[in-house]
């Protein structure tokens, strides 16, 4: 038995997305069907629509979601029907070399549902990041579901499934920000702002927000940045050094994904500091640096993929902090929209008008 629900589909490169009827099979072994309650609009959804990730159209978009498990297949013991879950795009295997060596966030056997969701004519859908949650329901691997406290608002909880986790994790997991650190965050969109929030949670003494947009700097300040730098007006490397007694920041988090900001991050850190790269560049981007500068500076250059998170460890913990009033996830929800509002939300995201638009079902 299968069932039919509504979902947001990108049929072809660059074309506006639209609502279609989706056919969802009953969950097979290791799979779960989840009734989606909320799903945030992320840049990656737009990248799919623009053909920037692969050309396996049609895509069922949406991947930043929370909902309730409706049914599970054979052998599923991670979750059961009725559980409130956040979906993740990295269900780790536990078997590969990375998992075995205690670094499951580098797992290279991550898995998704085996069965395919389809359009009513039988065309197979590619779910964004193996999730596809701009839909009333979706089919995922049970390992993609992490049970969290159902007292959390679905709109806020879903954001941990991608962008907000990427930013908080960049600070806490990858950057290992610790009490007393100075942190500079370059690029204060949803991801950079989450890095600000993560740095504050970790006890950073100074959090310097860098952006080219005053509106973004104001939001970063409201979320805990102690200093702001408009890099259109001031050289951000000098500004960060000035604010840190001439040294540079202990941890610099790059959340833009461009050569000039990668370079700023490299030079804005203290000699033994850490650079965390969370902004995703495009394939043609290049950066040239004097080797003597690379050699002459200690510290670490790290990239952060999904905030090096472990959903089973990090999602419940962050939801607890949220429910205790120590982590303001609601601040990231700029607006709630319906399923048919995704295309317009892409435009607002592109203009930088919102941190996150969240589809609520
Ligand atoms: N210097 C500083 N800030 C910049 C610059 C620049 N040269 N160019 C853009 N910005 C700022 C924008 O003003 C915006 O506030 O970077 C921010 C980018 O934010 P968003 O577009 O909202 O993107 P976000 O969702 O935060 O993702 C940022 O992280 O995970 C990656 O793929 C994601 O590469 C993207 C990055
Ligand atoms: Zn693994
Ligand atoms: Zn995303």
C-alpha cells in the first residue's frame, strides 16, 4: 500500500518549483514515514533547483525538518510511531573506518531510504539531501530520525536539521570554542548567526561579527555578538586585530564561501588560532596565499561539514537548551509560510531579507 501527499517539486533546471502529488510507499526494512510539521528553506534547496548539485531532476525539495513518525518498517528500533523527530542528512553506519575510529561525523557510508518516492506517473523523485521534506509526509531511513523533546516548536526544531546545526557545530564541534576565547564570524546569515550563538553557548568572551550588510550586523548583535564590523567600511582583518589586542581571534569562522572572505579568515586569526571554514565555495573559486604565510602561522585550518555534528548526540542536547531558554532558536524563524510559498521564499532568501523562512504544515 502506498499513499499520496502533496510536495514541492523542482522539475527542471531553473524553473519555478510547484506543488505536485507524491506517491510514498509503505516503509520497508530500516525505513520510516514521517509526517512533516515544519521545514526550513535553505540555500541548498535553491542550488538543487538551479542544477548546481546534480541533474537528477525531478527533485523533491526540503531537508531542514521536524515531524512525527507515522509508521516504521521491519527491524526499526531507533524510533516508533508517534515520536517527535528532527530529520538529518547524515545517518551514520557505525561500521566504516571513520565510524570505527570514533569520528562518525566523517562517516562515508551514510544512508537514506532504499525505496523511491515517485510522481503519480511513476517518475522517481530525488529527495533533497536524501530527505525531501517540503511535503506533507516523506520516506527516510530510520537512522535519519532523531527523537527529541516534543515540547519544542516544530519550526524551531527543524532548523537544527541543517543550517543552524552547521553554524552552532562550526563553533562548538569544529572550532572547539572554549570559555574566554575571542571569536570572529565572517558572514552573518543564518549559518554565521548560528555560529555566533554557538560561540556564546561555549563561553566565548569576545564575539566579533563581520558582514557587509548593517541589517545582518544588527541581528548578530541581538544574538550575542559583542562587536560588529562592516567590512565594506573597514578592513576586517585590521578591525579584528584591533579588537583583540593586536593578535587576531582565537577562532575565526568563515560563513560566506568566497575567496576574499577565506583570505580574511586566514589572516584574522591569532598565530596559533583556528580557522573554521563553513561557507561552501563553488568549484571554480581559487585562493592564492604566500607559502611563507602558510608556513609561518601555526594553528589549524579546518572545514566544517554539517557542523561536524552527531545528530543523536547534538539534536536532543540543543533542544534541551532551547526548552530551558538558553538557546533562542525562534530568533532564526523570520517567517512561517505554506507549502506553496517556497518559490517566493527563495526570492526573499536571495535578497538577504530573511534568516529563515519555514514551511509549517
Ligand atoms: N564579507 C562579509 N560578509 C559577506 C560577504 C563579504 N564579502 N558577502 C556576503 N556576506 C554576508 C551576507 O551579507 C550574508 O549576511 O554573508 C552572509 C551569507 O548569509 P546567507 O546568504 O544567509 O547564507 P547562509 O545560509 O548563512 O549560509 C552561508 O554557509 O553552509 C554555507 O552554503 C552555505 O555557503 C553558505 C554559507
Ligand atoms: Zn560510517
Ligand atoms: Zn541545508
